[in-house]
C-alpha cells in the first residue's frame, strides 16, 4: 500500500508537467490558427458590396442579373528565383493566397481583374522559372467556375519598353489569354484591356500592333454609341457592340505630375507624394494619355503600378482609380477594390486586408504571455520577498 501511494505522489509532478505542456500547445496552436487563417475571415467578412444607383428599387433577382460584381487588385509581384528568398516567398504567397481565397468564398464575385505585375521577375525569367511561377500563380489565384479571372500585363511581367520583346509578350498572352486592345463585354458592360507598356509612341513593332488594335476597337465602340444616318456611313458595316461607355483596365496610370493630390490611409507616404513622376516609367506620357481619353472617352479608368491608392479626375469628368498593391511586401495595409457595375453606372468600395503590423503585435503579445506562463510555472515569478528568502535558506543549507 505504501509503495503504491508513494508512486502516485511521484507521478503527480509528471502529470502536472504534461498538462501544462498540453495547455501551451493549445495556446500556441490557437494563436497560429487565428493569425494565419481565421484573421482573414474576420477582416474580409466586414466588407460589403457597394450599392449602385437604382439598386435599392430593384428586386434581388433583378439586381443579381443586371449588376456585375467585380474584384479589382494589382501588383501581386510573385517573387522569382533570382531575387526571391524562400522564406519571403512562403510568407507573402501564403498571405495573398489566404486573402484571395477567403475573399472569393465570402464575397462570391462574378469576375476578378488583376491589373498587371503579377510576377516580380517575368522580365528576366527563363522558360523553366516562368513555368514554375505560373504554376504557383494558378494555385494561389484559382477561381471557381462561377468566377472569371482576367489578368492585365505589367512591366514586371514582360519588362519595361526597352526590355519588352515579342517572345515575352506572346508568352504572357498565351498563359493569360491577354491581348492589348481586347474588348471584354459582360452583362452589357464594355471593358477595354490595354497593354500600357506598349504605349511608348516610338513605333516599335509591339507598339504599332497594340495601337492599331486600340484604334480599331475605338471605332467599333464609337459607332455602337451612334445612330445610323447619312453622316456616319463609315459605321454601317461595323460590328455592333453594347452602347455602354467603356471602362479602361491597364497597368500604368494616365499622366499625372505626382501623387501630391492623393489622399487616404493607403495613399503614398508623405515623403513620396511630392516626388515628380517620370513619363513612360511611373505614368504614361501626356501624349499616350490623351490618345486613350480621346479614342475611348471612358467612364472609368482602373490602373496599378504605383503600389499606392489615388483618385484622379481627368479632363474634369473621367475618374481614374489607382489600385494599391495586393502584397504585404509592398505595403503594411494591402487592399482590393469591390465594384458593383451596370452598363450605365458603377459604385466602388475598398476592402482592406489584415494589417501586418497588427498580426505582428498579436504574435509579440502572445510570445510575451507565453514567457510569463512558463516562468510562473517553474516558480521564477514568485514575489521578491519569498524569492530572497529562498535564496537565503539555500545559502544557509550550503
């Protein structure tokens, strides 16, 4: 009996240690699950589709049939094999994948637009590296059958104008079914896809082809918005398109001097706002910008490239929205645009992703609490009086 009792007493500390260890594992697991998975649901769940004028007077069936729900994001910059560290890749791609898949599940958009710079090293990639980058992209940004994915080309995908080659352009077009000057019509809404890298205006082969397609498309759209008469005989044999004014989708923004007039928490930092933009590098040239405005007379322009948000009004009536980067590598507060669009109107709403600084704060607070719990368990956090008494008693015993 005595030996059995002594064994039970000896086993008590072991059971307590195992119980404490189990509690620590549960605590650490809970923090990891929240910060790496649940936080995306908590944050994106708060985003709501904006209402379009007249939407309040439509039935739910009429609204879903006539309003196109679009998500617009930009500059994912998937890291390549040259400059991309494996840990950086793992972290950033996990963040973007979880954000994107969570947004698809919660918001269920009809279409997703990515406005260029999908890859960080597309301008340098070997065929093998390109294939690997494309594989990772398809895994991260996989869409259900009910959601269409449309990708616009950016300078990091095919290089700046002086690096752009037909091979790189064709490689991108083959994977993403992208063509500059392509018209995409959904629910009576016209979207014009522009290769803004090819708007250099120097007559290069890619530039000539791209501009020719844009001019031809401009003619079709303009004819579709006119009534046939003797004064517009040039439109008689032209294919008719929906009469909706187009929305331009491109990577480079139209010309603006700087981001000085941009506002909002995700606009450029104060120290960068007054830095002048370089034409054909940071923004399109004034000439190319005027051409696009004149050719298409768009009702909205959506662009990326600057990694910061901005709203500009061109010619006093055409709004342009610069969409900030979707990657935490480029900003602490990435976001995407939610658009409710009809053939005659649109309404946009921004949806922010989890702030990386807040996730880091949660990890730091959890780490500090973990240290305190461990120290308390091994009785190193006893009050100073008892701690000193214990030291004295140990010294006397020696």
